[in-house]
C-alpha cells in the first residue's frame, strides 16, 4: 500500500543527513510515497536548498558536521517567519532533557534511529495536519489583515472628513480669534466644534459631544454639524436674511437648540443616541453674547487678569426629551477675555487613583495661563492631562491636532478671545 500526500502543497520534504547511505534509504522511501524530496548532507547545505525551493517539511539528523540539526532548526525558525516549516529531528537520544532542548530550538517532532516505516508514516500524517492548520490559519489571517486594512483606510477617510468641518486654525473674525484642541480617543470622535461668522455683526460657535464613541458617534456629530451649516445657508435655522444685506435677524440660541432637539427626537428611536451641546452668538460690535447650554459642561470666561466666570445653567441633552425647555445665558467679552468651551473628556479624565480631573482644576489651569499664547495654553493642558492620566511613552502617538490619543474619551477644547484692539461700543 502506498502513502500519498493528501494536502495540496505538502509534497516537498527536505532530508538532511551526513550519512549518504541512510539518506539514500530515507529519500527513496519518501519518493515511493509520492513526495517530492530534496536532500542535503548538513545544515548549511539545507539552508541553501530551502532558500531556493518552496519546502515545508524538513527531516534532519541531530548530529552532523558543519551545522547540526539543532542549529538548523533554530536558524529556520529565525529566518522563515513568512511560512511554517514542519521540523522533525532524527536522533538516538532518548532523555527528557534532550527532547526539551530540541523543542526549545523549534523542532516539532522526533524520530528514533533506526526509523520504523509505520512510525514515519504516522509522523508525516501528523505533520500534514499541522501544516494544513497553519495554511488555513494563514489564509484566514490574510483575510483578516485585508479587512483590517480596509477598515483602517475607511476610518482614516472618516477622520479626514470629520476634521474637514473643523474651523481653520487661528481663525480671526471681526476682531475675535478662535483656536481649538481636538483629540479623538480613536480615529474619529463624537466631539465636534466650530466658530463662524453670522451676517455682518455676529459670530456663532458651538461645541458638541455625542454620547458614546467611534463611528456611530462621529456620524451623529457630523449630522449635527450639517444642521448648523445648513442653518446659515439653506433653512434659516441660525439667521433669517432679508433683501437688505445689512438687515438680518439672528435666531436666539435657545430657539436653535429647541429646534434641533425637536428634529433629533423625531429621528431618534434609540434613547442612547443623543448629544450635549453649547451653542452661542456674540455681537462683534458690543462683545455681548448669548449661549444655550444643553447638558454640556459649563463654559467659562477667563479675563486677562485671570478671573474666572462660569456661563450657563445646565440644560437637557439634545435628542433625549422632546418636551425639554432651553434658556439663554447672557455674557460679555471684554478685550483680552477668553471664552472656553470644552467636553467632558477633559474634566472626567481619570488619574491612576481613578480621581477625576474636574472643572475646578481646569479653571485654575486656564486662569493661571491667562497671559500665555493659545498654543502654549493647549500644550500645557495636553501635558497636564498626560501627567494626570499617565501612559507608557511609546504608546503616546498624538499631538494637539493630529491622530489618536491614549485617553479613554474624546477631548476637545475651543477658546474664543476678544482681541485687545476691539472696543466695546
């Protein structure tokens, strides 16, 4: 009865033995079983043959000149990570210590001299099963790798799309300057923020934090951003223009938030899909503004002297309760004042002792930085949070405006400053 290789691709065996007669007997036996057989008289010659041929099984003598079987096994394991090669050592050694040594260098199985044909057939069967499993696993890993690469490419595209709706850096509109810090916990973020001109005399701004993380949260944040974009260009949600370009009506923030709540409650059949929001407007001539807080962390103003004033009255998240009422809070920005809006990823950042960073620490930090440049402020906030929520240095791969972070929640911070050359009328 003949023994046939039953797995496609498992047909090539390299026999390595310094004894020409013993090698001759083993090679001819394997050829009778329809294997394609290569032969070498030592480990170095075997490595040369492996380099030039697709061989996935090696039967090698343990003791050989030039390079023995142990060195051959360890070299193969070190140099052939692209495919699995099944290694069988032939030896007269029987001690447990010797077997452990062989396994440690990468041998899969052992054969005792003189070789029994029935035992050899059984060892080859076992080797084929292992190689079949390895081939199946490798094929699945390749598919998973391709799928992961596609998902990663899609996420990078989504992140690029999301970042495209962020305002320009160091944006100045009518004497008011806005800068921001945006650090997704993954590729995409449930946070979003913006700063834009409304008519000739007003600026608008918002900060969004969608419940949850990942793609679903990011898509909802983009949907909200689209409402704000359309609201000043298409459906008059934010501003009602007239035939006279200088004559327009600004919708109060509480009415805007109420309308958004109505729209998203109608569309939302999942009570876990909601978002917190701060939306506000500022009259650029007077510095007087109004904002509506909908479940978002309370914004605050830091004066040039470092005095902190909280602005807001809490409110209900958007898309959660269709009957929710919203109110405006009036504030004023004097020249040199900075208005800060932020998401809970900052104040809920945990230390190693699971203590929250908290609003008070953030206020104190920003108050003590009232005379610093905005980039310096962001760098200080970022470093403070890293120190508060430590992670191994080699894991930290993001900066203020790019990539992923080690934090468990999305982090964003928007600051609007009234320039010192802006005068209150």
